[in-house]
């Protein structure tokens, strides 16, 4: 494997201020003519080196003269005499045969592009790196009937009729951009149109393009787009900068969406939503992704990355921005809990295993493998910590300065930090380590009481990660408070402590009653907290902590403590009862209650132990679930009756009610009465939202009842042809804990609707199955074999999709020796397979290390 290293970064030898692209899109072969104006960058005599991948080159000219240019593998080297030249080339590419979904490819008969990170080289010869910024003029010519809509970045010219049943249009993007932001779309699409007037009074035309049948499902995305545009003006002072903004929904897409300048291309899963087909979580995800891609217009596009090691510069920042946006739109507390749950489910294990890397990595073989939860979600936590340390005003001044200084540039994480430092006058020297060091810090907490004073000692510990054995101390903002053990009230103000040394001591004075610590409030830092607390104290905090995150966390800690043993879960059951009571009394809202009464997942319980005991975790968790279900059966019924039937409204209250009703229904079915199964079947049949229909199906999925089979069959028939919904049908079965799950998944691999070339479908079945701890980690190793087999098959179609499937096998160190051997054997089988892609080879060999 060729390794690319940050320390080898050199500015580009040649710049490309202008690009003209001419696409002839008809037929199985697309002809691409590119005209690059190239300018020597600095004093040197090096040639122009262009990147290309799988291009069939017809000819190359320098200043109008043909040159005998022979590509060497994926590069084309051109000797240029002067300091500037015009380089023209013609290549042929075959989008219909492109199953990698990078570059130009076909999806349901439409032509679309995906260029980030290195897809542009599959379209034409070009210095494919983000620090080469160019102004683009793009002409698209195609058959009118097959490709009635022709889109690219920027502003459109007039549609020309070419007279032979074909038409053409030229798009001009006034904003220089790296080639990874180039996009084109051609096909039969219809638009939902709207407009937005910016803060300076410019009217922007908005369009969301979908297949005709999907048009009604784009209303939510449009509303989210307008809300995002307004929010970015108000929260960051950032205004949109083109006359139009287009979003296109595509069925086959490697990622969630892509922020191409003025032409965002989306995985249809993150655009299309209506009550019948999308859950409340889907609605929220659509809004978050629409916002995320829109926010990239400033954090990513106007200010872009110098090189791909800086990926978190745009991704961590933009995730933080979309999290801020989502928190402002609905229930901030529940959003925060959700963000943390996601971080812990994916990023913490990544940071604790062989695939750990800092948010700014310093080497990679295949950059596509670094679109990780660390870059995105830990990256967002790092930006959030800056926001916490600098305060909202200091942070905003820093962001303003960053945009002022770097508009139109390709910059580094260091530039972002330098702007934050200048604007706030704070020294972020030690804080920079968050960018360099992998691993989740642990904070050990010890408290000692003397009279009315409580002294709290907080020490940080950083475990070694691959390639980083010695870890200098971090700068960690840590929020904490004390809660009176008698009064149940917070005593004094919350404190924000900056942990910079090995140990930090703080005191809480004037205490008149016993107290408990409320730690890492709001999850102020992405750390693991090690603190002693009795189960009784955790139960108390779960009822009394005034910080919603810390309150939820107390219940999680209590559950983890109980589920780590074979103890009677009575204390946990009682704490759930107290939370239900607070909900009944109206002192907690339904959305929060629903989150708090859910037990941690089997995977997360496993993450707490040195060695995951798959069977014991399943057994204990089921026992606790059953106890919670049966002890409170009447109250679950009461909660269910009170909260179900909340219609289709998308208010936080209605969403919270649906959530709690479905949690209650799942507990009721677990308790096992025939009435509960009947209620689930009725809810399934009468549902007016996907939240309720899927909630009922999920509640039934682990039962062995005719109602389950009926609902599953109905779901498939009812939503036949709707890919996003059929994905849910696959996922529900892959996540089931029923003992026949592995056989079911094997059978589903042969289902006519299973298409591993579609990344969503692959993730819905195989990706979901790998998250099913009990069955993926079956002692026989059958789960591992299934995954590796799929990975190897998909690698021939789409290496990026395949490489992602290696991640779960990388957790082998956490399992018993027998499972370790089985998991390693599959990784070795993958690494030993001839012709395996670079993407897969890098992931599987890192996972083995
Ligand atoms: N920037 C894109 C990343 C897509 C690249 C996948 N290899 C999506 C996003 O973060 O907005
Ligand atoms: Zn992004």
C-alpha cells in the first residue's frame, strides 16, 4: 500500500485558474473535453502532473498542438515550456458501467457525479487535490427525451436546441472551487420550486429535483433548506452567494449527501420524507443533512481544505453547525442525548480499537476510508469544546475572523485555531492536541468531604493508541455541579473547569447537606468519566439532576452497573418507575422519559467490559427488560393510552408522544400478554405515520406470533417499490434478537429485493446485521463468515461500500480467544484474497494490527 503523509505536503506545482468542460452525454460512452488554463506556481521547472483513473484518452493538446501523451498508471505528465499554457484533452468514460459510484455514474437511468474525495479524476485529467481552485464553465449536451434536465454548478445559461432531438446548456460558476465540488446531473427529474430572500435582499431560486413519483415527499426537505438558510444568516452571519440552489435526490449513493457548489446531490434517504414513509427520526435526519450540506457552502466551499488530512476542518465544524441548528429547531436536550448516544456507539469503539486515528490523521492509503465518526463526530465535539471554552461570543468572533481571513482559500485546521486564538486572545496551544492525539481520554474523579467543604480531584488518563504510545496531557473543558442529597436541588452554580494538568482540584464550599456530583454536564467533553457512585446515588441523580444530559447519564450508569452483574435488577427497575412517575406527574416531558427508560444496547454494555460476554449480556439485558416490562405493566398501558394516537404533527410534543408510546408498546409486548400483541397489530394496521407502523412492527419482530408474520408480509407488500421503506423491512429483521435471525439474514441475502450494489440496501441488511451483537457474534463464527463473504463480493462492485464492512471485524480484541480467532481468520481471508481493492486492504490490514 502506498501511504500518503501529511508531512510530505507541498503546494501544487501548477495552478488551474480556469476550467471549461464539455460533456457529450448520449450513448453508453460519455465524451469529455476539458480545457484547463494552467499557470506555473512558483519558480521551478517541474512538469504538470495530472491525475486520471480509468480514462480512455483520445488526445491531449498543449496550446493547440497535439502531444504524444502516454499516461503512466493513474498519472499523465506533461512538460510545459513557459509559465502558462492551455491544456486540452478528450477522454471517454462509461458511466453506465461505473458501479463504484465515484466520478460520473448512472442511477436509475440518470447521470450523476460524486467527486469527493478523489472522483474527479475518473471524469477527466486534472490535478485532483483540494488546494487547486478553479472557475468552471460546463457545457452539457444530451438527448432531450432521455435527459430533459441538465444541471451543474453555478448559474445556468440559456438552453440551446441542437436541432437533432438534442439540447445543450452551459453553466458558469463564478466562485473558484476545488474539483471535488464539481457536479453534474442529467435525467428526467421534476422540481419542487421555492425561493428564499437573503438578508441583503437577493432572491434565490430553490429547487429540489426528484423522480416524478417522489415529488410530494420533498416538502420537508424544502422547509428545512429555507430554515437552514435563515439560521446561517442569524447564527453565523453567512449569506448564500448564487442565484440558485439545487438539490437532487439519487437512489444509488455512497454517502449521505454531497455539498457540490450550488448543486447538492443527496442520497434519496435524506431528502424524501412524508408521514406514511418516514419515521420521526427520518424527518429529523433529512432536516439535519439538508442543513449540513447547505452549511458547507461556507464551511467547506467558500473556505475549503488544503489537503485531505484537514477533512475535519470542514466536517467536524459542519456537523457542529448542523447540531446547533437541530438543537434550535426542537428539543435541545433530547438532541444532545442522541448525539452522545451516536458518538458512543460508533466513535468511542473506533477510538478504542485498531482503527483509531486523530481527527487530523497524519497518513492514509485511501482517503475514502477516513470519512469516519472520528473525523465527523469527534471533530464536532472538538468544535463544541472550543465554543464552550471561548463562550458563544468569543466563538462567533473567531468564526467571523476565520471567514474574513480565509474566504476563497484552501486552509488547514491550524488556520481555524489561529483565527479562534486571535479573536479570543486565548492560548489554544494545549488544545491543539485534540487534533493530533487519538483515543478517548478518561477522567478519574475523587471527592473528599471535610465539614462544609467538598474537594474534588479530577485526573486525566490517556491510553496508548496505534502509533501513539506517549500522550501529552489534554486541555479539557469539564462542567460539573453538586446536587443536594437531601434537598434534591443543585447547590450553587454549575462550574466550568479547564483540566490541563495531570490532576485538577476544585472545592465546593458552604455545603449544609450531603451532596452528589453531577459530572460532565451537557457532555462538555468527549471523555469517559470514572467516578464512584452507589446505585442508590445514581438512582437519586436520575431523579434529581437538573442537567438533562447528566440526568439521563445517571440512569445509563445505573443500568450499566446493574447489567455488568447477575444481580437482581430491582434498583434499576425502581429508577425506571420513578422516571415514569415524573412523566406521569408532568415534571418530565414524554420525549425525555422515552430516552431515559431505554436500556443501553447490548453493544454498549459490551464496550464497558474488558472482554465482551455476548451471551451473558443478552441474558441480563433481557431479564432486566422483562422485569421493567412486567413490574410496570399497568403503567405502560397507561402511558401507551395517554400518548398513542398523536396523529402526524411534527411538533416536539407529538414526536415525544409517539416515541414514548412506542417504547411503552415494546415493553408491553415484552411483558407478553395477548392484549399487547393485539394492540401492536392494531397499531400496525391503523397507523397514520411510519413511526407508528414501524414501531408496531419492531415491537412484534421478536415474537413468534401470527401477528408478526402478517405485519412483516403486509409491510413488504404495502411499500413494494419504495426503496427507503423496503430498507427498513430488511433492517428490522437483521436487528431482531429472535434465535432464527442468522438464518433469516442468510435467506434475505437471496431475496429478489436484496441488491448489494445499492449502498443503502447493503447497509440495511448486512450493516444492520453486524450491529446485532448477539447474532453477528454467534459463537460458531457464522456471522463473521457471512459478513466477510459479502464484503468480498461487494468489493468487486464498489470498494468504498465493501471497506466499511470491515469495521465490525476490527473489534476482535474485545472478545474471547475463540471469537478472536474466528474474527481474525476472516480478516486474514480478506487480506489474502487476490485482487482485493486498496480500500479494503487498508481497512482489513489496519483492523488486524
Ligand atoms: N462531504 C461529503 C462526503 C462524501 C464523501 C464520501 N466518500 C458528505 C458530507 O459530509 O457532507
Ligand atoms: Zn459534510
